[in-house]
């Protein structure tokens, strides 16, 4: 059972930035640079540089020295910040792009799903798209025929299967597309962040489907930002950072390494160098931090306790009305809510030049458990001009300690929803019989 | 983790011991220099080729008022214009055949060639989302673009049959060669399109070049005039343009022109084959950069 079906050794991928990364070269550029190249090279040789080095203008390694094995039946999550190389790794393993160095050996039929609905054509009907998309994903026609009814049932769009897809809602398109993908039966399944689509109920259905894929002894590589999904689906997680493997081990270890590493988004961000700080002509960001009631910087907070988000900024020009604000996102990227400064002392009041620190307090029993990402910004008003807007400036974890005085009460299982407020509940009780029924009988008597 | 001993000998990776259990073994590594054409893999993806062709056919005339009539309008109206200006006004000779059918017989394969070239040259860039997200032999894309034009060809060809009836022209027995000439047009179109589509990924100039190429090529091909204007050996040399062989072949097979195209067709076929094979190699060589650049 435990023999490697994916062997990755020293995989590396480099991209050129600068000249060659310009989106589309024109032939003229290429010709002129080709004509100039010998002279450039000669010039560098004269300066005593190696010819090899002359070629390396601006190179970044999207992936470097990545080695790992995956055994048959393993479900491996791949996590990391944006730009850490996750997608590049999946693209290489799916053979979409070639590595620059190293090699990978894959035993078995690979199905890769880097995007839901690749190749869907708006003018074609749902039925036609199932076949087209299936073929694109590498299914045989007989295979699609066999699974067609199952796919349609899974997608829940039976009624519209012969309608052109352009008349579908985006949710319906996604469901149909995922239904096709979910019925791909490769020995090795490679999945990129595709579960971040559709409504929550359908997402769960897809997660369950993927889980069953894993249980059938198939090997799955799964990239996601959705940490609960990663920990639920994968026993092993590889944490990538800057194109290298930072951590490779049990899911919870790698996930917490990711969340706690200073490499990811942390609970405090400082911009000591004004030149590098985000900002506009009027205002500049100095610091953002997550604080507890005690005023300490914390990266996790009890679900029942309030949490403060603090922003320090400078005003560089007088007589502007400033509006500091935050946006809160969960790990699916869903925006939970926004909040802007309502401090009566400064509301609609021009601010003199100087240093400011504002803080917003979110009450306990508001956020759901999981990671929360905070975007921070300042807008000058009338006219409304953003001075800066820092995405994922800070992040923190909301921890549910399973105490019965939270909104969870005595329920120990998964709870849905992007927020988890604590409400008051009340119950009326009548000892013998059904209250509503009685009152309706009374009503009938009146009639 | 791969142990030190294994890393020391990459061949162990390349030839795993448990090969028999897995039908698919994929070794991913940087390719160098010229790569093989991998016909076997292309064959494995024949269903995708089928579906992409089918999609192109289905979608081509969606949301147009005249629909598939466009397949006929294009060569037919060109024929009318040619007949007026070249046939009537300029009195261009037409090998003793009524000028309209003389030019239309050439325009049918020409339109197939030109549209195929046009569609296929832009096909990779138009399928950028596919190329970036799914693996398949990229050759499938331009192949499908050219092959889907066969439907248009058939429609235009039906009009040609009607015209032959109208002019009372009975095709010669050489008509059995017609599929070969169609194949020749397909190979030429594909051969050039493979070069252009691969270049188009990196240099978007190609998109603007194709209409020029097609326009010049139209006049470099004996469509408005007969190749019999040239004397041998220039006529055979002229067939270096493979479309010369196609067009004269069509006339020979259908209209019975006595342009005896034997040597011309051999020359045209050879050139078309060179274009196709070189195009495929060039395409395969550039293929690895497509997903990064497109």
C-alpha cells in the first residue's frame, strides 16, 4: 500500500523577470535584442564577467529544490502564502508547464483540476458542456456516457441540462462544472483551490466527495487556503514558502506552523521605514496589530473574548477629514464585514498633522472560529481618496475552547456560518398538549 | 523523502521497478533541444480532438443571423467579384471553362485553406485558458481548428455541384483524387498554422500578419487566373506554393482541365509535407513555454 506514486526530486522552476516577463514581446523587440546581444555579451566579457552569468539578468525561482514522495492513497495538502509556489508545483505535476531543474516521476493516471469549468463554452448546452469538459479533463466518451446521469444529479441542474450554459447563474455553472470534475476517476487527483466556489452547502458536498475519493485509496494533492478543509481532508501537509518546503508533516503541525510563522500574516505588522510604508500624500501607515483586552498583541483569541484591532498612522498634510477602516475576511476569502472609525471626537473633523492611533473593539461571541484576515486602510473624505489599503495587514485565530458558555453551547460538532453571535433564547411550555394546535382550534371556534 | 542513495542515481527514478502495475508512467523533467512528436499521445487524445472540433463546428455560427450560409457567401461572392473584374473586364483566360465555375472551383479549397489558417493561427491564444489550466498535447488545438473547417468546405462544395449541373459539366474519373487534394490543402493550412500559432503565443504580431499572408497568398495562387499562363518548367516550379497543386488538382479532377498536374502535385505535396512536419517540430519545441507565456 505504502509505495510512492509521486516522487519529486529537486524540482525547480525559474521565471525571468524584466525584459522577458513583459507580457507580449513584439518581434521588433526580439530582433533588436538579438542583434544587441552579442555586443552586450562582448561588453560583459571585457568587464571580466562569465558568459553564463551574462544570461542571468533578473531571475526568480518560483520553486527551488523541492523534493518529496507521496505514497499511494495519501491525501496531501499543500499550503503557503500567495506566491509561495503552490500553483507552480501543481502545474508542473500536471504537466502544464515544465520544470527548469529536477524531475518528478508519477505512477498512475493523473487527473488535475486547477480550475473548475475549464473550457466551458457559453453557447453550448449543459449536456454538451459535460461531454466537452469531461474530454478536456481526460475522460473517455464511454466513461462520460456511463456517468452522465450521476453527474447531472450531482450538479442539481437536471431541469436546465439542455439549456445553453450562458443562461445559467454562475452558481449553476459552477455546480455543473464541479460535478464533472468530481466524477473524474484518476488514480492521482491534483486539486487547486477550487472549493472556494459555490454556496456553502455545495462546498460541503464537494468536500465530502473529495473525502470519499481519498478513502477509495486514491492519491490526492490538494492546495487550499481553507485551513479547516485542509486539516479535515489531509493527514499530511506540505508547507511551501518562497518556493521551498518549510514543513512537511502531520496536518495540524504544518497548519499551525503556517499560521504562527512570521512568514505568513502575523498579528502585528510594523512599517518603521516611512519610505516603504503604504501611504498617500496625506496619510501613511505605521503599524497594525491585534490586541487582547489586556492590550497585549495576540495571534489567537478566545471566541468569547473581545479583540481589538489597532492602527497607527501619520497625517502629513493638515485639514483633511480621514476615515480609518478595516475589512475582516475569513480564510475562504469571504468578507465578513467592514468597520470604519466612528470616534465622535474625530468624526468629520479635519485632522492636524501628527501621529494617530485608533482601535476598534470587536465584542466576544461575534466571529466564528478560524483564521480572520484584516485589511486596513485610510480614506480622505470629500473627495474620497484612498490613502492606503493594506490587504491582509494582520491576521489572528479565533479559538473555540468548547466551553458551554459560548454560542456553541453543548453542541460539539461542526457549526456553520461566517459569524457566531450569542443570542438569547426563550421557550414557552405547556404541560399537556400542543399550544399552537389549541389556539388554532380556538380560532376555528370563533369563526 | 528520497534517500541519498537514490538521489545519487537518477536512472532508478526513470525506470521504476513496479512498472507493470501502473498503466501510466509519467516522468516530468526539463526537455532539451528537439523533442519527439509523440504521435502515440496524440492518438490517445483523439477524443479531445473530436470534441474540440465538434465544439468549433457547433459554435462557429452561433448568434449569427445567416448562420452556416456564411460558409457559402464568402467564396460565392468572391467568385462574383472575380468573374466581373477578372473574367469580364480584364478578360483573364480560364482554360476554356466558363470563368465563374473556373474561379469558384479554386475558391472552395482556397476558402477552406484560408479560414483554417486564420482560425488555427489564433487558436492557441484563443484557448489560453485551456492551455494554462489543463494538460493535453497542444497540437490538438490547431488541428481541431483546421479540421472543423471541413464542414464549411462541404457546404461550399454543394454549391459547386449545383454550379456544375448548371453549366452542364460532368466531372472526370479523376474525381477520386479529390479527397487527396483536400488533404493536401489541410496539410498546407495546418503546416503554416502550426508555425504561426506557436509564434503567436510569444509574438502577438502574428495576429496582424495572417490577413496579409492570406491576401498575398491568394494572388500567388492561380485562383483568378490559370497556371497555364506559365510555361514549363516554371509551372512545376510554381507548385512550390502547395496551394497551386491543390487548386489545379481540383480543376483537373472536377472540370477536366488538361493542365496535367502530375509533377506539380508531387512538388506541392512534398512542400506541404515539409511545412507540416517542420511545423509540428517547431510547435512541439515551443510547446513547453506556452503555458508560461500565453
